């Protein structure tokens, strides 16, 4: 039986983002930018565990987490 509680993420784990070079062949997905991410191994394990729990891909989980972080930041800035 799978664990019913979502995994906890590591706090203050270092994350570095960089734009990856554009692929030589156009992809079928529109409006997406490929990036390279360096992430703490423990945070990555927690991310992968959460993705499995939610039935999402790693990339989908990262995208949703980023969207949520940005949304919360906007709400804090704009009341």
C-alpha cells in the first residue's frame, strides 16, 4: 500500500538554473523552454517521490511548483 502522506522537501537546498542551448531540431511542444537545473540530491529525491505520489512527471512537478511559488509571491506583493 503506498504511503498516503506527501513527502517533505529539503529546506534551503541549493538550486541553480540556466537556459539550455536551443535544440537543433524543433520540438513538437510549443511555448516550452528547455533548462538545465542543478539541485541537491535530497531535494531531487523528495521531488521524484512527490511526482510519483501525484502521478506526474518530474518536469510537470517542477513546473507546477514554480507556478505555485510565483502565484504566492504575486499575492504577497499585491495583497
